[in-house]
């Protein structure tokens, strides 16, 4: 259900560790698994507004929020302000906690068409678009962006943060790289700190959060209201519970046991097959299994076996054999 502005502020007062929006990753199944491992807030895969307004099956799947999938925000992207505003109204009906506008995706096929980080080419247009979406919706709106398009000499995020707050957004997530950097180089969290200092809305820091210690340090150094985890969650969703334990109790949890790692492999495979059938449900789980199996004895051979198995029964048998080997 949508959060009120006061409820959203209260959520950020708890310094949440958030699952980032990732295409073909942050689906309903993975959101549930991350929530079970400590993620307090999740964001959907980013949804193309044109596909959504055409009734594209994949776009509609992305905004479907199963029972218990809360709080979850729906993230939308597009290059046309009117279509973004129209899609935002459509997405409201799915009952997200809030709506997020993607102004940070650097992938050329998206940014090159003026969507995602393409908005950073014209910050004034980005602010005007955001204001229009805010005015046309009845639930909180947030923005996720980068520190600038690039090069590094032109990073307008501090001034842009002020202007986006004036446009009416309720929170701002900053991936602390330029769009030109993609995922290369080092995220500079100081830009999130500088933006946070000039606005009254919550600022979430994103980029290079690879461990509980990173999450704690990012929040301590920036004073931000939350931290967003992206690529690390793909391999290690335990990062959410580890970060929560460190933030709340100052406790560094031990890594997941081999038995926990195998159990998550099984749970993710079963859930994906239930949601998407075979063999697709098996295949989309593979991107996670390499990380899940990290540190296990014989992990490389186990990964190879799973890579070439397209059936749920076959994968479960492989994992069962691995479990027996651990117990021997």
C-alpha cells in the first residue's frame, strides 16, 4: 500500500538497507528472498513507460506486487514527460509504497534515447519532468540519479538535489558515479554527503556497497538516511541481515554456512520455477548461483553441473548430492 509522506519519512528514520532496482534481477521472487534476509525496502525492476502504457505483458509483470511484497516502490523510466506522468498514474493502481523515477541508468540504449541518465544532459528538463510527475500523482515520488553525466568536471548533483526537492520529490537516491563511468571506477560518496547537506528530504547513498562495513561507513561518512545495495545482493543477499546487525547492534555476523548457501539455491530455484516455469525459471536463477555457492568445497564443479541442467528436479538432485558430500 502507498505510504504517506510521514510514513515514508519514518521509514527512512530507521536508516533502511534497500534492494536496488535491477533489470531481470529485482523481480517479485528475488524481492521476497531479500526481504527474508533483512531488506527493509525494495524497488522493482525498472519499467519502461511505453511498454506499460501499451499493456506489454512483461511491463505489467514488473509492477505486479504479490501479497506481502511491501514496502516496495515501482520504478519507471522514459524520455517523454507526459508519458512518464501517465505511466505513473497507471502504476499507482498497483499499490506501491511510492513511485521512483529512473534518472540514472547509464546503459546507452536507454540513456542515449533520453531516458535514465539521459535526463542529466538537461537538468532543467529533468526538474520540469519530475514536477509534472509529482503533480499528476497522489502518492510520494522519489528520484534515483547519478552525480552527473560526465566528465567528472561537470557533476551538478548538489544544485540538482535542491531543485528536485523544490519540484516536490520525497527522497533522492544518488549513485555516486557519473553516467559515463557506468560501473567502473570508484563511487565517491562525498557527493551524497554534499547533496544531503543542502536538502531537507532523505538522501540515499548508492554505489560500491559490498559489505556490512561498507553500509555502515557510507551512512557514517555521509549522514544519509539510507543505503541502497545493487550488484552485491545478486551474489550475496545475506548482506541485508549483516548490515542490519552491524547498524543496529554493532555485531558482525559470521558468513552464511554451507548449508544455508545450498538452502538458498534450492529456495530460489523452486520459487523461480513456480513463477516462470521450466526451463526459464531454472535459467534465470543461474546468475545468482555462482555467488550463493562461494566458499563451498567443490564449488566450481557444482556450478558447472548446475549451468548445464535445465530441469528443477535435476538441479535439486545435484544440490542434494552436494549436501550429502558436505555431511560426509
